[in-house]
C-alpha cells in the first residue's frame, strides 16, 4: 500500500472525491490476485490428496471357493502344515494346472508359505467386489459395512494399502491384486540410464562449445536458435522421430542383432529399451544444453582470465576451472531434465512400449515398459481396482522423482562446499 | 627470482626466451571437434524431424490431396477418409479451455507475485508453483479422468457430460500450463522499469491502478508471448487428452462431448498394432507435421515478441 496514508490527510476535497472507492477496489482485486495464487496451490494439494485417497482404502473380498470348505477338522489354512496343504492342492487343482505348477517347482520342495500362496491364488481365488477410497473408509465406515452386509454377506472387508512391499518388488501380472511394478521400475531405470549416458556428455559438450568456443557467426547463431526451437517441440513429435529413426531405421542396432544379441523369446523388433532411452535423450537434450549454458555463463570471467594468464590452455581452463565452478548448476539443470524424462509417456507409447510384459527387461535390447506407461495403461481401464493400482504406481513414480531430486540437492550442496568460487 | 632454465615441458623453447606463438595442440583440436559435433547433434535432430515427417507425409499426400486433408470433416482411416478438421477442432477446443483457465489465473498469480507479495512469500510460492509443472502429465490425465470428470458430472448433470469429454481435459491442462504462464508474465511485469511505477504513484494512482493501467499494458508484449507459448504447449500436450478427452474423432464444438485431438489420435493409433507403410501409419506423420508446424510457428512468434520487448527496456 504505497503512498496511501500520507496523501489522504492533506488532500484537497475534490482530489479525494472517490478515493475511498478506489482503495476499496484495490483491496478487492488484491484479494482476487491472492485467491488465484491460492487456487493454484489448492489444485496441487487436490492432486496429491486424490492420489493418496485412491492408494489406500477398504476393499471387499469374496472368495471364489470358501476357505472353510477346503479344510477339515476346523483348522485354518494359515496354520496348516505343508503336507496337509499339499493334499488340499492335489484334491482341488485341475490335473493340467497341477502339472504346470509341478514343472515350475516340484510341490515336495516348496515351503509352507509358498504352498499357502498357491492355495490362495489357484484355489481360493479371492475376488475384489468393491473398493473404497481412503476418505470413504475413514469417515463412512458404517455405511460401507451396512452396504456390504446386504450386497455381499460372505465377503470380508479389509483395509488395503495398494502400495505394498509386494507391489514394489513383484513383476507385472494381469491381476490387479497381485501385480507389482518391478518390471516397470526396471524398465524406467534402464531407459533413464541410456538417456543419461547419451544426453549428459552430449549436452554439456554442446553447451561448452556454444559458451566458450563459438564465435558470433551465422552458424552458431543458427545452432542457438535451433536449440531454443527444439525445446518447444511437443514431446510426441520426438516419439515419431524415435519410431522412424531408432525403431525402424536403426533396427539392427537397437534390436541388438547387429551385435549378435538375440533376445530370448519374443522379438522386440527395435522397440527396445535402447530405442526408448535414445528417444528420451534427444528429447531432453535441448533442455540440458540450455541449462548447462546458463550454468557456464554464470562463471565469472575473471576465473577464466586468471587461468589463461598463468599459461593454461583454453581446454585446461575449461576442464580445471570453468567446469568445476559450474558443476553444481549443471547438475541441478540436468537432474531437472532427467525428472522430466522419467515422467514422459507419450513418446514412449509412440516408440512402442509394450502394453504387457511377461518378464522383466534384462538388457537394453529387451522390450520395455516404464512406470508412466503402466499408469497410462491402468488408468485407461474401467475397473476400479485398476484405478487404485494406478494411484499406487503414481505414488511410486512421484517417490522415485522426489528421491532423485533430493539426491541432486544433496550432491549439489556437497559440490558447493568443495567449490573455491561462489 | 626465476632463473631461466631448460623448459622440461617445451624443450624447443630457448631458455629465457618466451614464445607467444600459437603451438598446435592436437589433443585440443580433437576435443574441439568433439564439441562441435555435439553442438551439431541439435541440428541433426531438427533435420531428422523435418526429413522423417516430410518423407512419410509426402507419401501420404500422394494418395490424399492436401485440400482433402485440410478441409475434410471426417477422419475415418478405415474407409479412406482423411479430413483433419475433427482432430484439429478437438485440439482447439481443449487448448481454448486450457487457456481460459491458465490465462486469468496465471495473470492473477503473476500480478500477485510481482506487485504484492513480499520477498519471503515470493520465495516460498515460486518453487511450489514449479512443482505443478514438474508433475508428469500422465498423472494429470489420471486426475482429469478420476476427479474432474465426476465433478463436472455432478455440477452439470449426469446425462449432459460424457465420461470422456474435452472440457475436463482442457481444464486440467490449464492447471498444467498455469506455472509457465505465471512465471513468464511475472518476468514481463518485473522487467517494467521502476520509473514507470514511480511516475504513476506520483500522479496519485493507487497500487491497483498502477498495476493494471500502467504495468500490465507496459508488459503487454511479454504477456502476449506467454499466452502464445502456453497455447503452443497446450496444443502439443498429449497424455491428458489421451486419457480424458476421448478416443475416436468427433467433429463437435460441444466441450462436454468426447472428441479426439491430434496428439490423442497419434498416441492411440501408434500404441496399438500398426504396420509400417500403411496409410494409417503415414497419416500419423501427416498429423505430426501439422502439429510440428503449428507449434513451431507459435514458439517462434513468442520468442520474437520476447526479444523485441527486451530490446525496448534494457
């Protein structure tokens, strides 16, 4: 409220004629501006609350086969010994399925907990009939219990966290209750590794060239403008580029057949981790270059001049002085770009992420899926269980991005302490 | 102090004689060549985009005339109808909805941060706003589908709102773009010279009058640039529309109905089984070419404007 108090007192009457209403308008609009800011923050909170809301909550389970009908003498499945479980399995499983599981690992060698798991997934087959969100579970508990007493009398209501250790460490399956995201996490990490290996050196080198060597000629100006324009190209266009160049054009290399690697099982046809990683690398390259350029530009010129003055060559100056002095900023910019790459979905769908993988990606020449791809897949399913595992996968994805950023901030602070020049 | 002695590093130099001549340094030349190559990768990328989009879509335009493509009102690859208008229309509807959210809100946030907020408030709010832009877009798609659409259904009537609709996609997209708009607008507002502000205060203007009648008009070009860049971002945005706007082209202006945007169509078709060298495959590149040209033009216009007003004030 600059210039308010003092001018009002000594003002002539005709000057102050509608001053009060002008100030009132000022206050009104000030509130509006503040509200719009609060609204923006409210959206962010709503987003986070929704995800947490969907990642936990009551589920109503109904067993396809009643557990009590399987066990004799009033025993409970959990406490049964291995031999007794073996007979339950032998009696209730179809012979074909029994042989298939026997081939995986003979039943006589399986432990009690393993057998129990087999009984649950193969014979009891618990089904989810209804799911509730966290807030419903917390505040509407009585209604949920009432509803299910009528609708599902033999169902059990349990509180379920959709993010569990099993969810983190298990591979993908088609069943929402037992699926895990390890396949997707491995895919994401492998892809990002390729992206980092390719885009960091290239991006930082390009930034060094543009900031330290490039003279102000037409070519360099064109490169610079071009980089800015590339930064604004929609990510899906990079997906098309990756599809045409890495998946189709360089198929022998990206599928690994040029190196004599033949992927076991299904052929990936160039739709591999390598193609995905390279596509993302091209996508974030402009961002890395622009950030690194800003970091290098922030290094004071006196540092370069003093290094050159004692006889260092240009490259020695850059390698021993400019880069160490700007490493913290370069790192921060690069990590921002990498977290963007982790969240990218559209280009990877176009490049050909697998919608369903039966085995974890083992090498860069394997078929791939990533966390955002799985979120996309699960969100587009209509069943409510998939909505909850999508939320759980979002929690994992955000946690991954958050830990990456935290790591970057810690490393940056460490680098800052070692630095000789602020 | 320094005694001239045989230089171990450069034995060819006479002791006591300093040579300032430029010695060739092969390693540095190699390094420099590598640096140039890396900088040229960006040009290769642009060339790659142009060549890939150009060749595939020229194969497409050999079978479908440009006029048919640009003016056709039906996109049905199965019966050979390739009119981009339904897709373009849906893109425009979602982008406009996004801008209707992002522009007023973004302006409000920018004015608040640049003119009203104290240093401390600004320092805390800006990183929070940046988090909004950092959340993966697929998460926003999830949000649009599971929260905003049911909310719209509750507000506007169960029957009038479809499960997939362009409005909810557009609204959520507006939130995504908001930080971009607000930070660009804030830059524009705070680069207006102090003298203008002080002149307005000296004339007896209130803080609001100074902001809205002096600062905002003075920063108008920057705000316009932010608007154009935000629009370009909205047009290219994919995952939100792929999840929430609907699958299947639909030529409608009603934002409560499902319709597929250009980006949404590309993702849906390429996500399925698609055979190379089919018309389906090529048509995607034709759409991508339109998308590329539109966003590139918008980005260039935006950059041109930003550059221009910078020159005026600095």
